[in-house]
C-alpha cells in the first residue's frame, strides 16, 4: 500500500487576510503577505482506503475537524473525477486551535500528500489553490520564507493563489509566539469573517485599502526596511482587529494579557525605536517579531511578563515537503 508522509509549517500574516469574496470556493476578499515558520509543524500520513474517509488529528477522531475535511476531500474527488477515499493522520507538535494557524499547516500537508499519492503532478501554484480549498491561509504554507497570497479577480478563482516572494535567508526575522490562553476560540475565523462581512461598518474600507497595504509591504520588503515592515504589520493587524471588534456580535479575540503585551511592544517600537513588533490573529496569542540581534533582549522582557502560559521561539521555515522514509 502506498503511504505518503509530509510536513508543513504554520505561517503568520504580516498583511492580514480577513473576509472572503466567495465563501463556496473559499476565495479571499483581500490579498495577504505572510512568513512561514520553523520549529512548529504538522506531520501527515496519508493513504487510500475504501468507501469512507477517515481523519485522525493528533491520533483522535474529532467530529468537528472530520466534518470540515470531508467537503475538502469531496472537492478532491470532483477535481480528479474519481471516487477515491483517504485515511489521513495529522499530528501537530503545538497546541491545536491556539491561534497558531494549525489549519494552515494541516491543509498544506494534506494537499502536498494527496498530490504525491495520486501522482497529480500539480505545480506549487496549483497546489496552493488546492490547499486554499481547505483553508485560505493553507495556500501560503505551501511555500517557505516570505509569501504573497493573491486574492485574484476571476469568479472561478483561477487567479487566486500563493507564491513565494523571498526565501528564508532573505530577511532574518525571529518570532516569539506568546501563549496567553490555550482554550479553543469561541468564534472560528471562518464564521468570524462572515460576521464581519455582513455587519462591520469598517469592512468595505478594509477591503478597499488592502491593495495599498500589500504594495507598501512589498516595497518595504524590497528595501529590507525593518521599520516600515514593522509599522505596516502592526497597522494591518490593528485594522483587522478593528473590523473584528466592530462586527455584530463583536469579535473580541484579545484578553487583558494580550493587551498588556501589545502596549509594551508598541512602546518599545514607537517610543524607544527598538527593532520589535507584534501581530495577532483570531485568538489571544501575541506573535512578536524581531531581528536576531535583539532576540536575547526580547526574551529577557518576555520572561518577565505576568500571566503568560508559554512561549515558542521560532525562525523562518520552508514550505510543505514530502518526508522520505
Ligand atoms: C486571522 O485561513 O483560518 O489568521 O480560509 O476560512 O480557513 P479560512 O480562514 P483562515 O484565516 C486566517 C485568518 C487570520 C489572518 C491571516 O492569517 O491572514
């Protein structure tokens, strides 16, 4: 029996994705720019089985996760026009659903595995489109380093894909993910995006400004300008959270510790001119980014933080890969 093993890593968006232009095809309303991480990952084993899909996450069957993956696998069956079924075992070496984009690394590793298992010979661009059907951010985890997701304009999503902008060596960044709470979030990104689209008075501004943010970040990256990268990242994050907070019902993903950390990092960057910035996704964890030179100093500050549960020190990582036996 042919069995494929893959690995993929989560990514963190510097310019955020929030909102869809098509829910059914999972097409984002805005483009995004992310970095793929190293040090945390999802490993997946996948093989063909009979009559019914089986999905194990961290060696357990999770009804919620199972109900999300079956429509993705139905799409794969449509795509190849063949009724094949899969047994998939994915294991995360970091807390699932803790705001660390486990769906990104999860679906990227599964898409990579399906491509190999069925000899589809998809290019990485096509693979990113396949991964996107599972989760928008998963399209970005197909690639390593610094990655852009194109929202595209075509109704069928043919121009909606991710691509690598720069490899891992281009701009050395260190990332500290600070865990403030490991409870599963109340509102998933998927539901939250729909709520924001339907109710936030800021949503249309968010969508209309996104191209400017993408282009500004691409220029900052081209110039290797840390301060611009930091400022654009902080503001993209806060704009996204403004849309979230002004949704109805409000989507408040932060806790008091999240806010305390933001205040400290904001002060370090904007007042003390230190090379450090934050970004936050649909959860209370804070991702702090810095240069290798400042990392030691940053870790001293993090060790003094009150009420944090844990932290991970990470670097930039590679895209999805096949693991050879
Ligand atoms: C807040 O990729 O999880 O992390 O496409 O519905 O699966 P779906 O959403 P998902 O959204 C991630 C949103 C975010 C910001 C980002 O990563 O850009």
